[in-house]
């Protein structure tokens, strides 16, 4: 331990309990990586706050000492968002995991940032309510807000930014602000919720979140629609949305990924481009939507369509979709998964996926594609040897090609993973002169650049 780190530890232990401050090598390693393919970088110190006051005290010390600070949830991010590349202090929010208030009449809930999605839904179920954002991983709600996470249900309920009514934020100097209120809408002042959601810990630390929740649908039906081509599948989804059908989820899984899903889950689904679907609503309305959707699928050369109302069958269907990352990892032992995402206007989604498939075949890496096709977001799942520089270069080249293709068509370099480390180099191309405004906001709120430095952009 260097003299500087020892001094910092002593200062932190004056405002926190001794067990809340750790320099243990194993603890530091756990906070030096996430689920991405990016290289590990260890923090000098890991702290475990239990209150807003703790977080404020930590940041006041960090600000005074000009020490980098990186918020940490459960490490499920996919672009190195929580990796402390400048070392410093990692703030682990796992001990701030209390559901503070459920307001059923207002359809709101107030939580601390370490509460996980499944933990919240378990509590909400008692009230007949649900929190809808489903990124796949059982992420913390603070981390989901930090990256503006979304997932399979975004087509109906929206992304994380749409659910945030208010945030309590500790700024870089330790001061505490609120970004919103409990009202459903406001025309008062700048939209600070929108600014802080997706800021990836570069503007402050979230210590409380007030979120929208929804009633659990009376009926839920899941289904699979199989198509001969990706183009037919995406065109069918576009027609569904244009028809105003109230669909809860719609996911595209390509042919390669269906093969992996069958092997991993011991299923025998058709190994063709497939839409995984879910309809939410009352019984009569849902049956009408399913009948209308089936007619639309037939217009786009659907090979087969099946629906399941049984809970076990529905769970089996969605397990096949959610386990795809593990299916690829299991199929390629010794290799590491690289997951990247882009989002484009839905009118060019099919051609973008086909282009991505061509580029992946060209570089010769194993992988496949899945997508939240209702909102134009898709993911490439690539398997590569982490010690093979040639394979890493191929993966980076492929990633750049699909990002540039998306940007030229009015899309974004990331629909839900966030910028982190991996997508920084595309920010100037995507945002142009707006990036100057973003950097000005960062400089105003964090003039010493201690909040997760080296993420999203550099100053």
C-alpha cells in the first residue's frame, strides 16, 4: 500500500466503519472487471456505503484529494462502464439495497441503488405490480439507470429513462440534489432526470431512485413465429407496430443463435430466424391481438407460429432467449464472449442485421445475432480467444463496421449497453458539436474530473 493510499484509507475510516473500507486484493479484483471483454483494472480501495451521508462523505474526501471515484452495482455491464481504469475508489452499493417505499396508488416505488430488478419485482408482486425494464441480467437499479438499460419489454413500456421520476444524486463535491419529483409530468426547469440517466457515473452517484411501476397484466401469452429470412421477420414486426397491436415483447433470434439455444436448452425449435413474442392484456383483447398478429405473419411468409399461455411453457420459451449468451459460452470453451449492440431506425433494421452477418462471416469469427426488433436494437454475440490479438483485432474491426453502418443510417453506436470504454471513439461521429455541450456539462458538475474518468469521452 502506497503512502497516498494509506492516507486515503485512514481518512475514509474516520467517516465510515472499518469493515466498510477494503484494500483486500480479492475484493479489488472483483471490482476491477465487469461482464465485458475489456481488460481488468483494479481500484486502490473499495468502499461499501450504507447511506446517502456515507456517499457524500466519501466524495468530499475524494474531491479534496482529487481521487477518481467509480460507482459499482453488480458488475453486469458490457462495455467496461464500471471498470476503474484510473484506479482510485470503487463505491460498491450492495449494502444500499433497501426498498424504501411502495406507493401503489401513484404507481411509484422509491429504492436505494443497490436493489436488484428481481428483488424489487418480488416485493411488488405483493401489490399486484411489476417493474418492467428487463436487461436480462439481474442488475441493480442504480446501474440500470446509469446506463439507461432497456431490454425485451422496451417495445411496450419504454427504457430506463422513461421510468425515472426522481433521482437523489451525490455530486462530485459531495453535495446532494434531487432531479425530479413525484408528479407524472412537469414543465418546470431543465430535465435533469434525462441528463443523469445514462451518464454512467460520470456526473454523480445515485443514492435513491423513484421509479414508475405497472400493474401485472391479467393475461400473458408467449409465442414463436418462424420465418425463412431475417427480412421477413423484421418486416412482420414493422407491420405489427403499424397496426397498433399491443405487444409486450418481440425478440428476433437468428438461425445461428437458434442452433445454440437448442443445444444448450435441449429444445427442438426450428433453426430458422425466429420471433419470440409476448402479448399482455385482458383475455378478449389479447385473443383479438393474437389473431390479428397471426394474419400479419402469414402475409410475410411465416413458416409456423405457436402460442403458449401455460406459465411453465412460457418460461421455457423465454429461458431459451435469455440464456443465449451462456449457450454460446458453453459451446466455445476457452473463448470469451464479446457482446456489442447498435440501434437503428426500424425501417433499416433488416438490412443492418444482414450487413452485420456478412461482416461477421467475412472476419471468420463464431457468433450470432439477437435483437429487440420492436425498437430497432440488436446485439452481436461473438466468441473469441482473449489471448489471440488477431481475433481481438477482427472483433474490433467488425464492431467498427456495424457501428459506422448504423451511424450512417441515423442510428446510434449503442442502444442499451452504454458507451463505457468500448464506444468512446464513436462519440464525435455520432454527436458532432453536441459533444462540446456534453463536455461543458461534465466540466461544470465535475471540474476535477474525478467521477468515472475516461468513460463516455475524455476531457
